[in-house]
C-alpha cells in the first residue's frame, strides 16, 4: 500500500462515527504534518484531554489556523 492510499484512508476515517477512530486517524495525519481541516475544530472541542492536546499540536499544520476557532 503506498502512502497516497494510506493518506486517503486516514482522511476517510476522520468522518467516522467513533471519536476514538477519528482521534487516532487525526493523530497519524498530524504526525505527518498534514492539515486536519474541519476535523480540527471538533477535536479541539473534545471532552477528552489527550484529544484536545493532540489537536493543539496539530494547529501548526493548518494553512489557516484561525479557521478552526468557534467551531
């Protein structure tokens, strides 16, 4: 499986109904410095402290970090 296919699959998982799956996929994408887009705002609002911390680290990967405010 090449990286492109893996990246596409991880992006698909960002829309999963299971918050744990979404957070795991987002963490892998963030580790590869990939933007999370609309998912970032949802992760920042998570009840889980570890998910919020990961989302805060991922903000640096966003082309427009301010776009996730207020979501």
